[in-house]
C-alpha cells in the first residue's frame, strides 16, 4: 500500500556534542567545533539509515490512502511512550470521512501489536468507517526515538563517534561509506523493516 511519511517535530536533545567528540579524539582546540557538530549530525543520520532506527526523538505522521488489509508497520522504531500509559498512548489515528472532515478513529478500528522489532497496526473487530477518496485518507501520528542519550544502546553511540571521527580524519573520502568497525557495531541493532527513514 502506498504511504506518505512526514516529520511533524523533532524532540530537543542531542546524542553528543563537539566537546565529547573532541575528548574521544584527544583534541583540545575548540576552533572547529561547528564543523564537528556537522560531522556528528551526518554520522547520526548515517547510523539511522544503516539501522533503520530513529535514534533522535521525532513525532511522525504516516498517511495511507485506505485502511490496511492486513497490517501497517510504524517505521523508524523504537516507539517512544511512557510505560505507565502504555504504547497505545503514543499513537493517534485519524481519518477523513466521506465529507472530508478529519475525525479521530475509534480505538478498536485498528489495534497496536508488537511484531518482532517493530510495532504494527492491524485491523480490529469494529467495521472500518468509509473514507474520502484521498491518498491521505488515514493519518497515523506517533512518537519514535530514544528519550535521552543515556537510553541509546552504547554500541550505537560508539559507532556514531567512530563515524564522526572518520569523517574528520578523512575529509576527502566518500562520506557515504560506513567505516568497518562502525558497521560491526551497528549491525546487531539493524531493524528488519521495509522502511528507510526519509531524513537519513
């Protein structure tokens, strides 16, 4: 089923800063901190593309032209939610009725289930409402990513440090290549999903 994914907002935290990267590279001068910040951002995006994770926190909106027949994956895990409220609190489903009005979908129309490494929405028992003929007839909004740097798997953080350091040391090299050691660290965290984050 064709889908359309957009980033609604990015949550305000950073995985690491230039000072931390400098310390790892045993460099004291802060004159290139702005450049190091760009290397960190690029390395984080590279790690997200390799793993298909959302490392940084984001609120995403997924659009569908119709109700899913079997299931629809929520891309870019992990799904971010308060354990006290449960995962359902992190997902809001709306749809456009036949008159084009955007209305909140009843909770039992689509059920949230965990499928291996990703969360999916599957049809519930309730009859699904009729929709407007639109490629954005169904709107699913959800929050993904880690809550803070402390929640990111250490291997992933180490890989991003390696990637950023590699970019600094090899400024003329192909930035799309993933350094071997970094790839080894990221491979166990790669998610089996058909989605690749569009921002990566």
